[in-house]
C-alpha cells in the first residue's frame, strides 16, 4: 500500500485506511509509538503491559499443553 502525507495545519499527517485500523484494533484513542530503524518509520500501538503479560502467559501455557501435538499436526 502506497500512501502520501497530507497537509494538516503546519504539520503533515499519514491517513491510515479503516481496514488496517480494524485489523490492528487501533482507533482514535489508541496511543501509538513511533520509532525508526534509520530507514523506516515504525508505528506500533502501545498495549497495556498487563494485557501483554496475560497474553504471553496464555501463549506459553498453550504451547506447554499443546505444543507437541501442534508440532505433529504441522509435520
């Protein structure tokens, strides 16, 4: 997807399509972190650390309980 920056007052803005926003579960109230690797802008939603920890714990538990069978199914 190619985008152009648009003039917004004295600044420039990047308009993100609704589909991408929905996919990433981002809305106007979602805080975003903007970083760079020296060549690209990287925009990521700032997630609640507690929710991230719960997700990682659930993922680890799922891998612990079902990892072997999932690996066999993938072969």
